[in-house]
C-alpha cells in the first residue's frame, strides 16, 4: 500500500523569505502523480502544484516549486518570497495514474505553515 | 458551472441519528469520492465511485454507506451516527480518463459534522 509522510507538523517563515516543506512517499509503482494542496482557514482544498512521476523536470508554479527525487521518493515544496496569504495547512498527496482506483488520493498528515510579518 | 456542491455545510447530530451528506457535480465526472479530515490525520478516503452503479470502499468505510444512481450525485449516508464520526467531510470528483493532461481532483467546500 502507498503511504505519504510529512515529517514537519508545523513550520514558520518570515514574510519574503523562502521555506521548504518536506514530503516522502512509499510506492512500488512507477507511474503516478504527486500533488501539494493548500488548505486555508476557509477549509477549501486548493491545488498548488502537481508533478507527473514520468517527468524528470521539477514542476513550478510562480513562487511555488518542487524538488522531485523519484529514486529517493521525495517530493518537497519550496515557497519563495513568502506572503501572509501563504499561511495555511499544506498537504502532500499521491495518486495512481492507472487502474480502477486511480482517482484516489493518499494524503500526508499535513504541515501547518505560519508566515510572520 | 457550479463545480462540486456539498450540503449541508454544518450539521449537529445526536448519537444514533442517521443523516445523508449530499454531493453533486455538474462536470460529468465519472469519478467521485468522499474523504474525512480529522486533526493530525490528513484526509482519509471513505468510499469512492468510478461511475454510476459502481462503488467501492476506501481506507475508512465502516459506519458509512454510499450509492451512485446517477453520474451527478454521490450521497454519503451515516446510518447510526457515533461521536467518532465527528469530522469534516469532503467530496471530490474528476475525470477518469487514463491519458489526460488534466488529472485535477475537484473538491467541494466540506461539511463540518459534529456528533454529540
């Protein structure tokens, strides 16, 4: 069974600084997706960034980028130029690419990010 | 285009009561699912469906029933609510296509359920 581990329950960053959130996962499959979701106090689940496992190039979305290390099964999220609006829970998630349960997301337990002004 | 709509947003139940959490999507998504979110536990899959008439269990299915009679709707039923079912519930949907450039999972806004 696949598992996702976020080892940092809480993180803090100064506004305008850079922070990296860690995520490791375990799977025997070679074809999958990885995601970072943001959940602000409104509790809406917001997709921040996604990575296809077959792509070697790390995904980037504006101030958000990932460091995807497939062999090490590591998928960290880097937030550059942190803003007050980045404060939220961040969830790392894994999803199979194929098969009947391909839609199912497996989530880590989350990292609560605080941004200090 | 409303996306994924969950009702109600908040609900308080007494132990032993039954209720149905509603989920509807208007994007013609084949795949729909229910997650529960508990503090320190992340989101865990309860049940999911890959199309009308097809449902399957996720990681934490006990105490919950689902059915999928239409593509649009995927209700979650609590037959006899227990305090352990106090949680935030999320419905999510997506296309099932295996080869696509858009595998985004669309989430509803969640239902906060308290069982006393």
